[in-house]
């Protein structure tokens, strides 16, 4: 590796080697002590940067002798970022003991999670209270039918959907049972969509198959035939339980979620769509909302009818505080740190780093 030369030495090398002075490479190397190859490299880089060797008077500008950009990420620490780091470090004794990784992680996550819209749905069962039941029984009555709460696995009276962000609480929706007329209308509309979609999908499929089977020799086997199925892009509704893609799009996505997302984009242009893992409820900030709402809606007894349950859940969503939503979103910073420490495990107590303190009772 060649020794480093400062800008003053480079300026001297360029001046001596320029035509008005006329020193050759060997003479410049003898006068400056710079290796001959380095002399030629400095001079050629100056010419590439815009130096005119035959121009009089000689003009050697700063960009003719400046250092080439080095490898690595350039410094991007603005004054605001530095001030945030100083505030975190000087906050308390625990802040002064934080590592650089902890500070970087905290600063990078502070604003990003505020740009996410959290959405999910939960099932509601009529006459069902959240939490445990206390019953009077003897020691030998543990398996008696009257002492065991009945459970219906996979059963729900209706599905409740909601969404919110850090700054705003979004709309909610209650999925009502789909009537026969709605099912027939959905089948007719999906059939129309498939009629428009099939020519486009077939054209794309034929192009991909022709490119896959191209070669110097004909490939063995039966020539693929076009079949308009779900695998090739046909829209099909499944007969299983739950909310399928059609009801989600027609009831929630188009009429409610997309308008709410456009409204959030006005205040936070950096709001993005985040594809979430299906098996990661610990990192979904709306999950604690369902536990809270199920507890609130059954505090004075479980609803006895569908209409009462719908009214209670909609009122609970209306009265949900934005401060509570912000607290749920702020917890994700602690959850991610715990999950990384446990290498993907969830054996930790959910919540924020600082426990909530009850207000002192003044009698």
C-alpha cells in the first residue's frame, strides 16, 4: 500500500510535472521523495478532475488534489440526531450505561412505528365472560358437568374488526352473517371478474410456459394444457368458516381501511403497508386491545344477545382512549428487545419497561 500524501505534496507534484516547468517523473520523484508510480497517479487523477496542464497561469484547484471517496458509509449525523443521543445518555444512570446498539435501536424505532396502521379482527361469543369462573365444589367434583365451563372450539357469534395508528383511531366493523342473496350476488360478481381476468392470465401463462420449454431440443413429456383453476389465478371463495378474502375486501378493505390509510397519509406521508407474520401476535400492537375490550364489555356481565353485544362492542371502541393506544404501540420497543434476547422466545412479561403506578388514594 502506497504511503499517504497530503494535498500540499500533491499540489507540488502537479506543478513540477506540468509542461511550463517540464520535470519528468524521475526528477519529480527525486525532488519530492514520492514514488514514481504515485507521481504518475497523482498527475493523471488531477487531469481527470479537470486540471489543464497547458493553461497559463497554472491553476490548481482544491478538487484537483482532494482525496478520493473512501469505502464505508458517510457520516449522516445531523445536529438533531446528536441532541437525541445526548438526551438519552444523560437522562439517568441507566441511560449512561446503554451501549451504542441500544441507543441506535431506540432512535431508529421511535418514529417508524408511528407510521404503521395496526389492524386485526377477533371473535366474540355471546354469554361468554373473559377470565376464570369461581365455582363451589368438593374435591371429588372436579369432572362434574356442572363444575366445568362449556367450550365451543372454533365457534363465534360474530367477528369484530378494527384498526388504529399512533395518532388516530380508525373505524371498526362487525361482520354480520352473510345472507343467501349476498352469497348469490358475490358469486355473480366473482364470475364477471373471472371472465375479465382469464384472458390476461392465460396470455401470461402461455408466455411463461413457452420460455420455460424453449431449448435446442424438444423437451419430453406431455405438452402443458391451459386449465382455468385457482392455481392459475381464478378467484374462488372457499366454503370453510371464517371471513374470506371477498368479505374482507368488500366490507373492510375498500370502504373503511383504504380511506383511513389515505387520511393518515395526509399527516404522516411516510405511512407504509407492512406485511405482518401470521404467527407473531406478540409484535402486533392491536392484540392487547382485544383483551382490554373483552374485559370491558363483560365487566357488568356478558351480553345476552347479538344486538346487545354489537352495541356494547361498538361503544367500547368509540370510548377507547388514544393515550391507551399510544401506550400499546410504545410497548413494541421493549417486546422486540426481549424477543431478540430470548432468540425468538416469548417467555417474558408483556408491557412497558416502567410499571404503571397507581395514584395514591386520598380519603
